[in-house]
């Protein structure tokens, strides 16, 4: 299952999550973000039960993007115990993103 994170639910769903959380910071107009969408969806299925996976639209949730210094998109941040544990930026092969996320888990 893929989540949608917003300013309304970020604290509850990400910061207070018992599981690690992968947040995909993206925008609808971003072509590399669109390329990564199926990769993120596949990871959500693969990591079900081990890690929450979801997206955060930076245009609609700018305060969150600013707080975590999202300067370019896509940016992927793995949160553990309410803190950013790993940040990866840019489009990349599925295997590379999977490897980066698994290192952080």
C-alpha cells in the first residue's frame, strides 16, 4: 500500500510511525518524479510490513519540504523513529533505490 503524506497527517503517519517510512518528495510537473513513480509503487509492495512507503507533493505541502531541506526532486527520505535516517536524491534505477532504502532499514 502506498500512502499520501500531507501537512495534516505527516506527524501521525511518518514521525510517529512504529515502522520506518520512505517518503518520496515529488511534484506533478516533474518528469524524473513521474519516471520514479512505478519504482516507488513496486517498493511499497515489496516492503509491505517492513516499511511504510508514500509520497509527499512538495507544491501542496511546502512547509514539510522546507523543513527537511528538499532542494531538488525527486528526493527520497527514510525516516526511523521520527528522524531522517537516509536521504537520496534524483531518478535512479529501481535496484539502486531499493538498495539505498534497505541499507537504512
